[in-house]
């Protein structure tokens, strides 16, 4: 009787290990779990309206002139910011003096030179 009980216990242990081994060596691949998603209606995107490009209005021309004037002013300021005496041909003048013929030269009160 004792032997029979031990045989049954060994048999059950062997069967359970056999069952576990068979599930791990299963040749059929497992199917992935299917997750259900909830779809809800989405808000439609707004349609972009194209604006007409009217460029020849009085206001457009005005702003164009103002921008051009500001650009010219910046250019002049950049030019004036350079050192005044960096070029010796200027003799301290804002603009370079005219080159005249020797018999037409004038005396300059600003730099005390004839040119």
C-alpha cells in the first residue's frame, strides 16, 4: 500500500512536469491578444481661405515708400558711423573734396589746404 501511494505521487509529479514541458514546447504560435479600440468622431479641420494678394493699393504703396526710406536711412547711418579720418584723402571732410586742376584750386577753411 505504501508503495502504491509513493508510485501515484511519483506518477502525478511526472505527469505534471510532462504537461508543463508540452506547453512550453508547443509548435503552434500563440495569437496576439486583440485590444479593442474605441473610435470617436473627430472634429473636421478648418478650411484655410486664400487671401487675395492686392499689391497696388495706396496703403501698400505708402508702406513700401516708408520701408524704402527707413532702409536708406539705415544705410546712411552705417556709412556715417565709420571713422571720419580713416581715409587720408578726406582731409577731415564728410565727403571727399573735389579734385581740381592746379590753376583752379581753392583754399579750404576747414582743413587749411588748397584743393
